[in-house]
């Protein structure tokens, strides 16, 4: 075990002890179980699945409200999500806002604003040309004149009735909502911010890490016991954050491709290699959680599209001292393996209860869900 790994594991244990003393079962679950608190995680003492796996409201509750709006986050909390997830991108004046991408063409009404017609442009983001309107070309004041809309109107037409009603929220507004809901409900609500395209934003002088940590600090969420989990698909910014904060960090991995920062640096690696034992050991040197695509945990048969036996990813991650939160579970058939679908309508609701159960049986510690209520119900049934 490297000295950096030991440092991260020591932080994990310290956070667990602080949470235990505070009497918070949720915060214990975000770091380690009480049985883990006695020693750092080592290869010969793999982590066990947490007693109560967590449900993360993926972009809020986008099954019911346009994603990354305060209404979506609020509903996710009301539906029982343990955490909500704001993806973060900066404005021209350096304010972090909640959008899945800096390209806001499909998630706002920007195309209906003639005063911003000349802002439409083509940029290269993570090596790919994208044409649209981008948050970094708007001040916060300008962005606040826009309104959110449903990203998947063909899949979730019911959500389009909310088009035009909600602003693009700042990260600070999301954290204020969380604090307000904590006071209202009397329970701890976690936040899992994801830094989007950090290499790109660094290249244009809009680094997301510093303002993210500064905003967390303003809300007193920069402490070891804070229910915060910082995510990224890139590696170098998580390594940087490892030197900047004691908050838990999560390395996201996808079913294809690899982290863009490694490619940009001329040292490309694949996510497939990263979830092998040697790659997981490297991740454990700077992160506390692994966030794999669900197909990396329950692979699909190429011929039938059905899931079979779990891959070794969860067990190997636990052996490396990493908690596992899988993404993303959605209720609609088209997002499911064939053995969880009901009927042939791609937009009809499949058997999300069976899918959630399968991933919990595979040992994951948490899961991201578009319909928090579906995931919470299935999780609670699984717990018995």
C-alpha cells in the first residue's frame, strides 16, 4: 500500500469515527461500516457491502422534473434519496451552475432568445466538435434569463409541462436547498457534485475545483464528517483534489473509452483497464469510491442483451478499499437489459425492482437512479 493510499484510508477511518460519534448512520454509510473503523482497508481485509446501501438522486429526480433544477433536487429528497447529484460547469464569470453539460442547447430555451443567437458556436470539448450554446460564454446574470426544459421530451413527454418554469441553479443555490430540506425533514441529505470536463475548463482559465471547494466551505460542508462525495471521470483533477481536501472522492468509469485527461497528456488508459485489480489499486491511492457504469458490474450478453453473473468489479473494488456506487438506473425499458424489460415499448416502465435487487445482490454500496422512489422502494424491500 502506498503512502498516498494510507493517507486516504486514514481519512476514511477518521471520517467514520467522527460520524459514529455524531450518531449519524447515513454518514457512516458514506465512508465505511462500523466494522471497518478499527483499521485501514487492506488487500487482505476487503470491505463488506454497507448495511444500508444508498440511493443517489441522479441529477435530482429527472424522471419527474427537468434535470438539474431545484424542483428536481427537491423532489428527489422528498422521494427519499439519500444524496442528490449536481453536475457542475462554470459561467463566463466563474460561477458554478448545475448542468449536465456546458452545452445548454438541449436543456434550456436559449435557442428561443434572439439576443443570444450570435453566441451559438462550435467548440472542441474532450476532443469532439460540439455546436451549440455554452455556459462559459454567458455571465450568470445572462444565464438566469434562460429557463430549463426537458432533455428527453420523446422519452418523458410529461416533463415538458414544466418547460420554461425553472431557472438554471447555481451550486450555492443547490446547497442552500439541501440545508433548507435538512431543517425541514430533520435528516442528513448528502451532495455528490461532479466536475464536468475539468481539463477543458482548465485550458480556458475556468478551473472548477477551487470554486467548488470554496462554495462547500461557505456552507460548512468541507469537513471530514460532511455528507459530500466529489466525482469525476478524469483522474488528474481527483489527484489534485486529494491534496486539497479531506472530503471523499469518487472515480467514475464508463463502459467504453477512458479519461480524457490521460488521452490529452499522451498517456491514454481505458476505463476497462482501470477497473482491473491493478487499476483499482491505483485509484485507491487518491479516491475512496469507484463509480462504474452499471454494465461494468452486470455485463450484458452480446447476443441477447440480458445480464448474467456479476463481474468481479465490485469484489475487486472492495478488496482495494473502495466503496462502489453504480450508474445509472432508469425505469424505462430502453435503458435496461432485456431481462428487466416489460413489453416492447421502449418508453414503458420495466421491472426496476428486479434491476435494483440484482445490483444490490451484486454487492454495490449505492446506486444512481433517475426515479429515486423506485430505487428507494426496491432497496427497502431488499433490506427486508
